[in-house]
C-alpha cells in the first residue's frame, strides 16, 4: 500500500504532466549563433562629413541590402552609393532631436547583452520547431528617425531602437503618433516584434486570406508560432496587448464568438469588416471596451484549441494545414 508521501509525489507528477506546456521545450542542445551590430554607435560617433563617408562605406559592406534599405527607404537619404550621401547622413546625426534620441538609446540599450541572449534563444526555439526555416545571420540596430520598428530580410534583422524608448520618453511625447501607438512603444514589445517580422518575411509570408475565417486562421497560426518562439513571454505581450486588454479579451471571448456567428461573418469577404477586426487600431469598432485586432486574438484562441485537441500535430504541421474548416471545427469557447 502506498504511503501518503508517495501518493503526494505521484499526484504532483500527474498534475505537472497534465499542465505542461508543449511549447516550453528544452533548446539547450540546439546549435545556433548570430552576430549583433550597432550601427547607431558607428554613425553618431562620426565627427565630420569625411568620417561619415568612411563609415558609410564600412556599413554598406556590413549591412548590405539591409543598410541600403535603411539609408534609401528609412532615412530617405538617397542611395548609400551616391557621392553626396555622407553629407546627408552627417546632417542626420548632427540634428538636435536625433542626437537626443541617440543619447536616450544609449541610456536604455547601452548594454544589449540580455536582449541578445533572448533573441538567440528565440531563434533556437524556431529551429527546434521548424528545422528547415530560414534563420538570421545578423541583427543590426540603428536610429530609424521614428520610421520603422523592426524590418527583416532573408538573412538580417534591422531594429530601430528609438521606437522602444517608452511613452514617457521626452521625444516620443512630442512625435505625432496616436496615443495608443505611443503607449506601446516599449522595450517589452521588442521580442515579439522581432519574431513577428521574421515569421511574416521568411516563414509564413504575407496574409492573403480573403474571408473572415481565413484571416482568423492566418493570424492564429502567426500568434501560435510567436508563442512557440517565445514560450516564456507573458501571453499579453505575444499579441501586443496590455495585461488589461488581454484579460478583457479572454473574459469576452465567448460573447464575441457568438456575436460573429449571429452576424454570419465567418465566411464574410467584406473588406471594411476585415479591417475593423484584424488591423491595428485603438479598439475594434462595434465591440465596446475591446482592444484593436480582436479578430487576431480570436484566431489565436481557435488555433490554440486546435493544437490542444490534436497533440500529434506539430508546429510545422500547423503551418502547412490549409484546410481552415478543420481548425474551425475544433473551436468551442467554454461558455458557447
């Protein structure tokens, strides 16, 4: 007969096994390395146009197509191969506001080692779940003049660090972004933005769904893949919500789903409806008290239920599943 102590041990093991997160995997044996470069330091330390010209040539070699995009599209300074580009870039780094932004970047992200460890771990998780997926070779940080947060190429990631200085930052308070955007210009959203950018650019591709359901499934897969890359990140950050927005969405999930069914929206192709439910906004118009992108949240819950009820389906299998109805059939909010 088992003793009370042994029964307790068995019970604890059973509870732990049943509640284990299938995405919380051990990646200690996964081999992956990448480089990190900080172009803002190399640029803002230049003391003259000639130094900027020399730095530009070095940065073109290091950053290649990403640096070309940065100079031409982000800073709108022309081609990095133009003879006059050094002058334009020097104007940029000597601008009073941009110098302040660089100082704030140094204060907030001067020691980037913790972020580097998190980023490497993130891509180890991606490699674990999707061994054939493209992986970055290098991440480059810079000052994007408040134009871009994260951008990805097939082998590099660019991060405009000034976009994560926080809503209380002296410059962000003055820039012309909507309040709901400023409120989330925080470093805590950096990891999810990196995962989001890489997945869309190099793993899943852009959303091409034309129906409400196809949008739900696409964004549900995307959020689940982000979950797989960042299993220890709080859930509200994985969808770029505040904790209050996430809690409201969980509590309202059943009512929202019933509303969608009652309105016969599941197979709707109404573009205005899709924009309301899936694109960035301060709220989802028509649903009082909701955060924006509630359709993405609903899709994530749908995909999570599908994966919970089909333990044999891997993350790779999920991304290849193109039968949306199969995923839809498993979705039953608790109080439906």
